[in-house]
C-alpha cells in the first residue's frame, strides 16, 4: 500500500550482483531470516542498474526520449491499450484524466468508497463534488447494482455525474464490462483507477481496458515499480495527446513559450522509465509469485473460525497484489486490531483495509453517500505481507504467528 514514508527494498528477494562502479559504496547489512517482514516492499530483479546505466550513457535523462517511449510502448502491450502516457505518479495520471474529462467546479464525480484517497483527491481539488458508492460483497469493488439504481435516480433528477471512477482493489479489477455498459446508457464517462491491478483481468479483458481512460501506478509498493511513477492509458489518441500536452505545461507548438491553458510538470524521468521497463518485463513472474503467496496463506490458515479471504468472482482473475483476510469476532475470530498488534510485536507489518472515503473527515461534507459493506470490510479486513520476494520460510512465520492469535 502506498505510504508516505521510505520503504526499504525487499529483504527476501535475491540480492543482485554489485556492479564494479558501486563496489566502493557501503553494503547494506543482510536482513536476518528473523528480521522484519514488510507488507509489500519493492522487489528488484537485479537488472535495474544496467537499465539506468544504459539510459545515462545515452544522454537521454529528461522526461522524454527513447527510454520513456519504450516504457510507454511496453505499457501499451501490458495494458492492452494503444495509447499510453507515462507520468510521475498514479495520482498525476488521475489528475490529468480528470482534466481531460473536463471536470469543472460543482461537477459530480462518483467512485467506490473503498479506495485509497488518491482516486478522488485530484477531482475534489478541482472543485468536484464526490459521491461515494458501496462495494459489492462478492468482489469488494464498485457494486454495479447500486450504480444502476443511483444513475437512474440521478437521470430522473437531471443530475448525472460528469464521471464514474471504478476502482480496482488489492489486485482485483472492478467489473468494468458491466459498469461501462451502464454508464454508456446515460452517456457518462468512465475512468478506471487501475493503480492496484496492472496484470489483472475482468471478463477476460485487461484491467482498465474499455474505460475512456485508465490510470496505473508504479509506486514502490505496487506489483511492479519504477521507483515512483504512473501512466494514463486509453483507446482514444486525442485524449492521450491532450494529457501529454497538459503534463508538459500545456506548451503550444511555437518557438517561444505559448500557452492557451495551464498544465503541470508531470513527466516521468527517463531514469525512472528505465527502471519501470526492467520491472515490467517481470510482471507475469510477480503475478505468479503473489498468487502463490495467496495460495499458501489460504492453505496455511484453513479451518480457523471466523476467518475469510477477499473473494475472486468467476468473471475476475486478479493478481493478489495483497492477500487480504477478514476477521469476524462473531464467528470466533480475534479482533482485527488485536491481530495487527500481535503481528507488529513479532516484526510483521500488516495494515487495515482502506478506510472508506465516506468515513474520512476530509470528505465529511460529501453528503448522502456511503456504504455498509465498505465500512464492515474496514472494521474486519487486514492486509497481510504479500511482497513477491517473500520466501515460503518467512511466510510460514507469518502463518504461525497468525494461527497463534486463535490459540490464546
Ligand atoms: C497507489 C494508488 C494510487 C496512486 O498512485 P501513486 O503512484 O502513489 O500516486 C491511486 N489509486 C489507488 C487505488 C492506489 O492504490
């Protein structure tokens, strides 16, 4: 999960060979087998340094040039979308997306309540009014039935939203196929927040494909990282061209600096694009590793009363970016906070499921919106260490410590 603090790289991952130029730097101490276990640390492949060196030698280090173009082409492949803009963060991608959709002060933007704040923050900063919908219990993503009910009500009142933003959660895509069909019926634009689900599919299609725009993130805790970065993808060349202009201060093609509107400095450095490129090549391995980690938790925790896992509906194949459990004290499970503290005391990092947006003080003026399912998932849900470099031996430590929470 994205956190504002520094995140060390994965102590479980194989240590890459040190190139000659770096041999003089002090070596980090090897993490002992019983050292801290983090939620989702970056997992390097060992080839990142070569990618960076190549980029430096080419002289193209600005947020433009061959490394960025290559990263965008690789992302077009990975996302199944022909037009991609690489930017400095997932949040920047969402901000540009809202600009491209023409969000203006007073516009309504609808999204799932169960998400990370970055989904809606840029829209709110642009003066939009957020409306938070609940998630479906069988997917933990935006509930299409609720969306249909609220859209038809809004249409009757002549107050349709300017955009609907389904969120792909913990590696699982929202049911975009159904959501988009509903929004098409009323001509409402859909932007997918696919930051957590690169590599996932819904109804056999890659996460985000089919939305007018889709945003991705390469933050350090995501399934692959660029050391920070994001992307905006679309089937519409015009939208990505507009986003590209806005990401580069909205400069008009003129010898002097000419601006018809104002933009941002959101370009992705070529150095980071080079890291992203190397990481992206490992995406399928990372998905397999995270799904295997989920499988080991699933088997290792089987039979504990009141314990459940994030469901995967038959239309979805997720990446299991994070393995998330639910603890129901009414059914004999210990409380979520008791488990979190017990694991923290053993040097194991876990985190509650996202606190829903309708419960966030920042959005207390959002009016009549909410979600009982999202609220319950927050109360009972805990994200477990899921980094793709987590070794079975260290994962067994997490499982043992978890099982002990039921014993005492
Ligand atoms: C990580 C994340 C983002 C933002 O990505 P950054 O690259 O950290 O700006 C947006 N939405 C969701 C749901 C995320 O998990």
